[in-house]
C-alpha cells in the first residue's frame, strides 16, 4: 500500500529523512497546483528526479543547462536523438568527443539536485510514495547521499524565506545604478548572472527576466538580491498603464501586441557596450 499525504502535514524534509533512515527503495511523487515532481530512491539513496512527465531523451537539455553544450548543439542533438534513450545518447556523445563521462555524471547529478532543492520550498501539495517503483533502466541514475541533500535543502529553505521577505514582488522592475561598471569591476559574475544583467532595464519585470532565462523564483531572487546588495541595480515601481478596451475589429492585433509585451526587452546598444567594457577591465 502506497504512503500518501499532504505536505502541509508532512514536509519534504521529513519525507526525505524517513526514506533515508528506513533505507527505502521506490519513487516519491509530489504534485502541487502547477507542477508534478518525481524522485526515485534505492536503499535510501537518491538516484533520479524529474519535473513533469518527461518522455524521450532529456540528456541534451541537461547538458545544455550545465554549460556542457551550446543551445545550437543541444537543439541539433535533440532533433537527432529521436528513438534513443539517455544512456544511448550519452554513449554516442562520449564516442563523438562532445562530452566526457564525467561531464554527463556531473550534469545529471546537478539536474537531480536542482529538482529536489526546489521541492524544499513547496509548502502545499499531495505526495505518494510507491515502494520498489524505479525509473526505467534506460535513464541515467546517479546515487546521492540524502544526508547532504537534506542539509543543503534546509539551508536553502531558510535562505528562501529571507529572500521572499526581501523581494516579495517579482513584478517589480530594475535599473542600473549610476556607474555600474565601476561596481562590477571587482565582482566575478557567473554565466547566469551575466544573462540576467543583459535583460535589466526598466521595461522588464524580475519575473519576465526569470522566465527568459529559465530561472526559478528562488534563483532569480538570489541573483537580484546579490546585485542589490552590491549596489549594481535598484528597484523601480513602474505603474501599469491601463489600456482602453480593444474594438472587435482589432482584437487579434491587440492580443498579439499584449503577448509580445510579456517578453522582456533588451537595450542591446547600452547593455552590450556595458558588458564589453566590464569584460575588458
């Protein structure tokens, strides 16, 4: 009989502690209003995790997110991976010299951890543990000790609570402070942080920037909070302009325009010059 319940009564931390201490084997499925996540375990060790119902090979996307493949490479490989499993694709990429076995192991491991760490911030949702249910053997599985996962997840949960207090509204916009290049001179930014920098202007909300860069609420809050503390950017509250109702003949055009407004804009001339100048310092 499967173990069922709600995260309001039994948190992710408690579930993982139970699985670790009891050395359970099986799959834990958690579903909230927006997403479904699955974590698989073998004798108390985390071996696999995913969001949604992933079908087909996901390895190319995992390697792209880890910076091991470019977007162009991942797209090409993904189109050619039809019918191949992750293990088959991994073997093919290693043989072709695109990545190493270590690249694949590290990338898959980080992907699994990213999924699990996000679940620590879920406070509501139904869970179900199916004993002895494991992912298909075609998937790449990496054994990970749950003790370290629980410790890091708990730390991130506390950080998440602080970030929510500091940045409760993700619909607010950002702008650079005066002379951001001088402030960035002694700061080493990650690839993700550089991507966020390229989208910062008063027309883009924090949420739009996050979506454009495929970042979670936690990740974008942490990056923006760090930039705020460093004095690189500042928050601005741009009032939303209420547009008049569209006429029947212009409905399609208005909807298309509204959809386009949801995509963040980039002031290329300003941002590119700024980034080039900072990289040359």
